[in-house]
């Protein structure tokens, strides 16, 4: 049975509480009441905090969780939150985590500017020479995120359904942030840096597996969430790619016409979700998921054995087998 996130992260429970307190302070601006209202709402839309968890667990596994680790975790989560605000505008999303998005309440301009503010807030946390040494890591993610969005737009415009393009998009949009989180962990732990390349690959593998699982869940009706969001937003993900691979050329054209249509009904989307979910495409997606998750587990097997490494094993299992 897969452990809960609370059980998995018992070894860093104090650090996570400290993180929440500090992150709350980061998402407040008492000098601007209007901005503060938006920031407090953004804090209330909190996710699982997977990236801070990974930064802390990697630091603990290879050295110790330092003050720099904490600042790095805050920076990564601020960059992540900013990217979500921008994503919601680009995708014209009205809901995230079952709550109304900032753009749907305050409008696109406020959402974009709030995201920009959070990028600046992240930079304000850089305090020491050691923090400055991590600037290339943070700069890379600041470039990767918009590159991923641009690649996704180009793929949509060119009806590009190749697996290569899909993997590039999910690396830039998702895996690169998780890679940044684990690199923050090892580079701030004041311990063994000989594992840096392995840790980089660990983050990449976890990130790709995490996004593939997310894309699979969008074709499931048993998650407690509405299925078919990716179809509604005209996104080409791995389940759809493999589904089209087993279709005739004529059928493939009909599928793409349906995906890119602005007049899809909820009933049509639900019916299409069932078709993909019940096809052999999902078995092929499972194989790719297992490939990347096993790579992550193999890397973890070469790390020092301690409570933090054990928690990393459990966290990877949780992310793979979650149902929402």
C-alpha cells in the first residue's frame, strides 16, 4: 500500500512547516492591498509541495538541509507558482485544483503581472555568494519554462504529434522544474557533490514520469476530477499520441479535427475519453511511465542509505501510483 505524503515526509516535517511559514511571507505585500489580496489567494491554492520536498530530501540524503536549501526551495516554488499563473492565462483556464483561477477572477493582466512579481520575489531571496553560485540553475529554469510553452504552441499549430516533441515539451514545462529542485538540494547540502550528474538525471526522470502520470489521469474517470481537460485545451499528450498511432490516416485526421474544434461538447469529450482509456494506447503509456520511474528508482538505489533516501523512494512510488 502506498504511503501518504504526510507519512513519507515525517523526516522533514519541521522543515516543511518552516517552509510554509516562509512561503506565506513571500506571498504577501502589505504595501499594496490589491496585490496582497491576489497573493493571499494564490497561497490558498497550494499544491502538494513536491518540489520543496525533493530539494530537502536530496539535501538530507547527501549532506544536510541548510539555510540555503530552504531559500532554494522557496525560490523554486515561487518560480513554479509564477509559471502556473502564466499557464492559466495561456490555456484560458477557469479552474485549478478545484478553485477559480486568478485570471478568471481578476483578469489576465493581473494574473500575468502577479506572475512577474513572483519572479522578482524569487530573485529577492538570493542572499549569499553560495546563492549566487546557483544562479545558472535558476536562470536555466526561467528560460526552459517559456520554451516549453512555445514548443507546445508550435506543436499545436503544426499538428505535431511526435513522441520526441511531446517529451521535449514536458521536460521544459515540468521535468526541468523538478530537476532544478533536486539540483538545489545537492548543491546546497554541504555534502557529497560527486552525485550531481546522477541527481540531475534523477530530477529529469521523476519529472517526466510525473507528467506522464498526470496525462494518464486526464483520461481516467476515477480521479475525483473532471476528465478530458487536456482535450478541452487542445493538448496533444502521450495517451492521445499512442491512440492515434493505432488509427487509420483517415481516422487520425478526424481525431485531430475533433481535438482542435472550438465546439466540442462535454458529452463528446467524455465519450472520447472512454475510447482512449479503453484502448491499447494506455498500456503503451504505462510502459513509458515504468521506464522513466524505474530509472529514477535505480539512481536512488546508488545513493547512501538513510531516512531521506528511503523517503525519496516512497515519494517516487507515491507520484507514480497516485490517483489524482
